[in-house]
């Protein structure tokens, strides 16, 4: 049993369609786990089950060995941060952060001490007596974070907390969140549809698709070894082609060309895939005999740091991203090298 356990959670809003389908997730104490997936896949619904905002139709939710499935939201002692910070406009930052403690009828001194500590942790000490409208978006989101943390929650839940901030601030804030989360050792669930954000901040990532978790692992494993085509596509893989096992670690593509792989795959994994930036583009007929496929450049696009080529090959159109000095133009005959190391099967 882990610190947080979701077991066979099923949620249906209308009694017909299951939005979460026997979802299972285990989180260890102190971990930051992200739910990553496209809009509508059920991330917020999962977080609402954890928060106690909705009760699942089936399944169990427990924290620290206690079954909380039917425990209402206000008795769970979880901190929550949402996309919209929802601060009280007529209360100062200090009062906003202390609101939850006041509800609990803690003493004035205790509230002051805890609030000031949390404002210190979140870098807001200088803003204690200001009002929300006098702060920037990033500062307001930090107030929301301070407010969630000051109650010393068992779990911190964050639902796309950075999506209202501009790109640069988002990167700063995710680092801030990670630092604070680590410093306080607080078990956290972070919802996002942004893979870069998710990989940078998480100890583990649960990639969701239509109400199920397709893969749950560290960012490194998911980035390098997606298990399914859905996960691969979601994290930047392109170039999917059918393969048949012909020999030890050797597969044949539809046109008979051979691909060796450095990894061991299950027999059910028969679709080869590779990221555009992992394909090497070479002039025609260079490169080794295996793992190389001829092609014709169709389209070249300038991406700033590199070029993207769309190349017609006997196994289909392949996308290649290359930053080499040598460039190719439409109509050029080339060879594409797909390394044993980078070829993934899903
Ligand atoms: N209150 C609700 N009533 C009916 N359907 C809902 C409700 N909330 C969400 N849904 C549906 O459930 C699915 C998952 O939604 P949600 O969990 O919000 O996804 P995500 O957060 O991943 O974008 C969507 O198809 C959405 O339309
Ligand atoms: Mg959502």
C-alpha cells in the first residue's frame, strides 16, 4: 500500500458514459505526481475525486491507510490551487492566506506566525498588507499556493495552476513550486496538459487517455520509452511504421528493409517510432546497410535552430529535424538513418 491509493475508480457524470474507467494510481509520500493528457481525458475529474468534490461511482480512495472515499471535502485537509486563483479581493494578502486558519478558529498569534512563515517561504513577505489587485498574476498565484500550504495539508492538489501566466513566468513559477514542494516534503498531484512543464517538475508522470492511465513512470522513462502509440504521440514522437520480428533484435518493415533495435520488446509491440530529431539525414546511399532507408525530400521548413524535412520513403512519409550545416532541398535524394538506440516499438 502506498501513501495515496486510487483503486479501480469509476466516475460517470450521466450514468451512461464512464469518464474514469477503473483508474488506478499509487503515490508515495513526498512525491510530486503529474497527471498529463489532452483536454477532456479526465485529469480534473481525477483531481476532484481526490479532493472529495465528487464521489466515485465505484472504487476506493485512501491516504495513509485511511479510506477517504466517502469523507467530505472539508474533512480531508488537502490544499488546492486552481487555474484561477480565486482570492478575496477585499482581503489583504495576509488575510487571504490566513483565511483557512481563521475558519478553524486558531488563535490570532498562531495565525500571524503561520501566515508570515508561509509568506516568507513563497517570497511574499513584502506584500503582506497589499490587496490582490496590487499584485501581478504570478504573485497572486503564489498567494494561492501560500493559502493552500498554510493549513499544512496532507496533500497538495494543483489543477493547471500556471496556465493563466505568460510563458516566462510559467517557467519561473514551476521551479518555485518544485522548490517549495521539496522543501516542505509535501505529497502533491499536479494536473497539466503541457508535457514540458510536467516533465520538468514531476517525480512521476501518469499519462492519461480517455479516462485511463496509459503509462505511469518517471519523466525519463516516459520520454525515452513510451509504451503506447498514444503516449508516444503525446510526447513528441512522429513517424509510425509497422514492423515484423525476423531475428533476434531485428525487424523488417513493409518494404523488406531491416531495422535492428538495441532494446528488447514484447511480441505485442510491432509499431516502430522515432522522434524527428533522432533521425539522421544523410546524402543518398551513405550510412550503414541496416537501419537506413532511402527517401526524397518533399518539404523543408526552417525552425530557427534546425530544419524540418518531410521525406517520402518506402515505409511512408517521415519527419526529420536536423541542425546540421549541410541542408537539403525539395527533390533531393537522401538516406535516413534510424539508430538502434533511438528506435522505439509501441
Ligand atoms: N460536471 C460534469 N458533467 C458532465 N460531464 C462532465 C463534467 N465535468 C467534466 N465532464 C466531462 O468529463 C470529461 C473529462 O473532463 P475533465 O476531467 O474536466 O478533463 P480534463 O481536466 O482532462 O480536461 C470531459 O468529456 C468533460 O466534458
Ligand atoms: Mg481540467
